[in-house]
């Protein structure tokens, strides 16, 4: 019985973790004077500044252009520090953060993200 209970708890934890991600679009920028793992976000995530200073983990999910093998399968953790209204993307990563989760040649990707706990 203990093995079944442990399996059930593991499955519920996995489903809750999966369900708490949000889909978005990520691009990258190359000019910055602060750290490389801090980012500005668009209106969809900014929420009147509530997310400013919070950490998020994101993963590339699917390509938005025909370049093959874009997503690396890795995740990156970033800190939101600014607002970039009017951007077509949800998150504007540094080139270094972008390169962890995809080939920078991609230039724009779909991502799943969630607040880092």
C-alpha cells in the first residue's frame, strides 16, 4: 500500500507542477548594462509591476519558425526587473539566457514559464 500511496503523491505533484506553467513568447536583446539573467517583460506578465523582482523559470516549448532543433530541453531562471510595454513577446531575455534554452538563430520562440519557488 505504501508504494501505491507514494506513486499517487508523486503523480499529483507532477500534475500540479505541470498545470502551473503559463505559455508565452520569448525574444532576446543584446544591449544591457546590468546582469545577464534579468529581463523586462510585456504587459501580459507585468501585471502593474506585481512581478517586478520575482524569479521565473522558463523552457522553450516549440519553435515559431522553420529552423530545426531549436529547443535545447534546458530551463533558465531569470529575474524580472523592468516593463517593456508594446512588445510582441511576453519576455525579452538577454542573449545569454535565450541561448540556454534555444539556438539564438531562432530569434523568437514559444515558452512555458512559472514563478521560481
